[in-house]
């Protein structure tokens, strides 16, 4: 409670601990949300790469590279499979689809 001298020490400690508890519970949630958004962005870039690869395949190219947001996506066409290789969080990944 507030009196003539201000807030008590116990009230101040309680307030600070509640603030730490709130922010401490929000940080893991925001990290998880950021990771999910990054995964969706990578999936979008893979789709863009496959779209550009299909245009290049029609022109006779069997492999190529696309750079989006400083990430290199390498694609290769081995009939009937189109594979896109990329690096996500310093780990090499591959996305292949048969057409």
C-alpha cells in the first residue's frame, strides 16, 4: 500500500518479481513463434525456387541456384524428381518432390 513514505520494500519486491515472471514466460513463446515464422519463410522460398526451376527446366536447364535473403537454394532436376538443397540454421536440408 502507498503511505506517506511511498511503497514498502515488500511491495516493491513483489512487483519486480511479477514483472520478471511475465517477461520470463513470454520469451520462450516469442522464440518459438520466431522459429515457426522462419520455417514458413523457408518453405515459401523453396516454393519460389521450385517455380523458377520449372521455368528453367522448360528452357533446357537441369540444375541451378536461387539466392533469396542471402540464403542459397540449389535445385537439380532428375526426371521425375526436383530437389532443392538449402542450409537452415547451419544444417543442410533437402526438399524433393516427384512430378
